[in-house]
C-alpha cells in the first residue's frame, strides 16, 4: 500500500465533474462516467478511497508545474487509517522476527547449558529436572505478583476459567513421564529424530482445533525443516537404532511429543479465547506460565513414585537422593569439591531454560504454535555445531556429523519455502488506480 494517494490531473480538454452518487460508485466499483463542464478537477485515487482537489484556475497550462507555494496533496482520513494499519502490521512482523531470533538463541543456549549442568550433576539428573519443575512455580508466581502490583495483570485475567490450565499441567506432566520412560531406553540419536513428529502433530492439531489452513509451500517447508534435522542428527549417530529399541518405546516417545504439541495448541487457544473474553485485551503470559507450572508440579508429585523408578531410584530412597542432589547442587557438605562447576552451571541452565520457556510462549502468543515449533527446531542443528567447539568442562570437542552441511542446507531451504509468499495475482484494473 502506497504512502499517499495518487494524483491524476484531468486534461484541459476533458473537464470532469463528480457528483455524490458518482463518488460512491467510484469508491465501491472504481468505475464512473464523468459529466463534462467548464473547469477542471484533480482526482486522487486509492483502492476504495477518493480525494478531490480543485485545480488551478483556467489560465494555467496543462503541463505547467505546480507553484512552490502550494502544499502537496494530503492523504484523506481513510488513508491515514490505512497507513496506521500498515505501520501496525510492520511492527508486529518485526516483533515476531525479533522474538523468533531470541527463541532460537535461547534454545541453543538451553541445550548447551543443560549438557554443561549435567557435568557436576551427572549422578543427579532427576534432581535437576525436579529443581526446574518446582523452582519455576516459585519464580513464576513471584513475577506474576510483581506484575499484578504494577497493573500489568488484572483481576479479569486472574478470574478467567482455570480448567484449561489444569489440562495444560496434566499434559505437561504426562509428556514428561512418557518422555522419561522412553528416553531411558531409546538411543540418544533417536530422540531428536523422533522429536520431528512434534511439528507434524502441531500442523494436524492446529488444523483440527484452530481451523487453520496452510498453503502447500508451508507444509512442504515444514517437511524440509524436519528432514534437515533428521539428516543432520542421523548422520552422526553411533551404535543403536530405532529398530533395536523396539516399536513400543519409539511409539511412546512419539506420544510424548503429541502431548507436548497438544499443550502448545491449547495455550494458543487460551490466548485467543482470552482476547474475546477481555474484549480485545491480551492475556498476560505469566498467568498461563504460573498456573500451568503449578498444576504440572501437582501432577508430577502424584507421579513421583513412577518417575523415580524410571531413573532407577526406589521411592523409599528418594528423600536421601534429593538430599545428596541438593548438596551437590550447592557444592557443600559431603559433596564439597566433588561437583566441580556447581552451583554456577546448574543455575545458568535454570535461568536460561526459564528465559527460553518465556520466549517460546511469547512467540506462540504473538504468532502461532507452528512458528514457535519451527524456532525450537532450528536450534537443534545449531546446538550440534556448538558442541564441536572447545566448551569448558566438556573435554574433547565432538566432530561435525558427516551430513551436517547437507542437513543444514535442507533445513534452511525449508525455512525459506515456509516463509515464501506467492505474489498476488495482478489486477486487470486500469493502472491509474494504485
């Protein structure tokens, strides 16, 4: 959309007069039959918009330039509204791009720092998982309280139905349980490959519950992104495969990603429904994060006996395990100097993981679940490359997988195909209407 109206000067020998009826026809149909009369007018057209200026008096020549003292034609009120709408759309696109880049960066840092955090806590990964789960509840509700005091969170937001948030907590707890169960059996290289089913579930659930339709290039682009990640990871996989692990555990991991996809789509539904209930207002993302994490913690508590056994920890020994994990995390007591890197590395992971979750939810709020999924997916091959660098505490850096470059090319091509928008069909209308 151009910044202002296009000005047309009616020639001297074709004077025009436009009645109010003709103005309506011109705005709606862009077709009119002018009546001839003495004098001339200037007509400036935009799609469905019209501005009329009276021309100079009859003594001026047709091709005589405008006098310097005359101000340029001004846009009409409708054009100013259109410009503001265009500006708002551009601002929203910029916000989405910035949020996407931030999500990718935090996603890479999250994966790298998780690996670093497990260096001091290599015997206590289950403790780190529970620290994140229950620690987030305290942090999120603290932020929610501060935002409520500052007026960012209103009573109307807090009074919205909590049943969808309970379902979110249940889905996240079940996804964690099924993911832990299958992850303990599947080879490490198989998990990133199976995680690409998350994108497929996103597309399907968005189509069913959000009635969202996707162009062919978007579907094909998502397929290329998933294929690029598979090529990148599978080319460097060591011993072990999906076939040796059994169909049951692979299916259970896919179910875990289905539950995660359902969780993200439900969050998008909550944001959309809240916009209607709040009469155009926006739900604060910390309301969703706080209550969702709280309900997840409740369901995790109910599943603790099952989850601890998955990690090889008898439920009766869980209190002593958590006590030793706390000592290792703080690097004090009996664990002093036995957990090098603690508490700095685990704390960095917890902080970055929290920032990644907030960024991912913010991106979902301003765009869609599929876009947030693509941003998270892109971080996988970048993380693979980061592990080839000489990072502290990890010892010898790993080598790039043989198919890394090929997979990265396929992934970038998929993103470009997804973002590509076909050019609109050229209008058959005369060129004087812009």
